C-alpha cells in the first residue's frame, strides 16, 4: 500500500517522482495527451530561436524542454526536489546535451542574473503560497535578459477549490469526481486509488489549497515588477476525445521584461 498524505506541493511532487509513469511529474495523472498538447501550445507562443537560452521553471516531466530542443536552444529546467531532477535528467540522452535540469525553486532558481531569453512557468504559481508569488515574479525578472519573453500559464483567476469539501476522504473525493468530471475521469481516479492500495504506485493525498488571482489584479502585480503584458488568453486544453476546450478558470499570460 502506498497511500501518502502530504502538506505541501513540494512534498507532493517529491512522491510523484516515485511513480513508474514520468507524466506524473506534470501533475496530470493519466493525461499524457494533455501534457503534450499544453506544452506544444507554449512552444508555438514562444517563437523560439537558435542559440537562445530558455528556462522552464517547474518543468514537470520535461515535455516543453524536449519540444524546445528541436529549435537548437540551450534549455534549463528547474525542479524543486532532487528526486524529480534525477528522473527528468534520465529522460534526456547525451544527444540532448543542451538540456540541463537543476534543483531550484520558483522564487530561488539558483540561476545567474540577466541570463535567459525566454522563460516558461506553466502550472506552477498556483502551487505557491501567496507570499511567494511576488518573490517568484521578482526572480523571473532577475534571471531575464532585458527584453526577454516570459510565459506564465495555467494561473487560476477564480477559486477552483470551491465545493471540494471532501477533505482527506478518498470515497468522498471519488463521488466528487463522478459528479463533476464524469464517468471516464471517475474510472481513471478509481483505478489510480486502487493502484495506491494494491501496488507500489504512490497515491498522494494533499489538502486542497491553491493560489488564484483575478486577471486584472495579476497583470497589475506583474507590471509593477517590470513585466509588461504582451498578451493574455484563456488556457486551452484537450479532451480525451481530442476536442479543444477553453478553461473556465485558468488564464495564460505573456510578458516582456523591460527594466
Ligand atoms: C502542474 S506541474 C506543471 C509541469 C509543467 N510546467 C507542465 O505544464 O507540463 C507543476 C510543476 O511545478 C513544480 N513545482 C512545485 N512547487 C514548486 C516551487 N516552489 N518552485 C518551482 N517549481 C515548483 C513541480 O515540481 C512540477 O514540476
């Protein structure tokens, strides 16, 4: 049995790194197609060019870095735990020597100042504590070259946790999934929890708290820190049937850094 209760997102991802499925590091259980789709969309928006330095903060299973490597850029993925760093390093062969995975945090990457041409931070800010948000944005600005392009994605603008009062109960959670996400998702989640009981696959339970910020407020917060808005648009995802869907709760933002 490997049901694990954790208190922080960093602990959660440390345990996710134990899964046999590398996609668990992207936080999207059994949704490989979503991870690929989302990261391909980011690549399209970032207009990557040869010899640029690209940083992916909270790079999950490394899908963006893998796609970016086709553009002959030098890329660095930042992950918060040694366990994740090792798993993702193993993904890349020596032929992809221009990809480096380093341990760091969104608000403390360990990278030098004025270093990156492009920075991606997708699905990460929502995992931070409120007081870490400004620090993380300041860190993004610090490691950026002047004029760098910054992609901040999947940031909720409303509280996605409203109504999720299932606490630590797996049964209540499964009922919530059935009511709100449908039978296919219920089947997936039931299978996932059964694996947690009968195999070594980690099944992680974490209190549901998440950072969210209304769109205008987030843009003002970022602009006060020299992140100037280029575009913002609803986050798009893909259903298992291949249908494209705009998120009703998450927004993506592209900024340029000008000091
Ligand atoms: C939902 S996943 C998103 C992964 C990837 N960016 C994607 O969109 O496919 C969240 C990522 O944020 C990382 N993470 C969690 N807390 C973090 C922190 N404090 N600083 C940096 N990364 C963090 C996790 O390790 C994980 O890689």
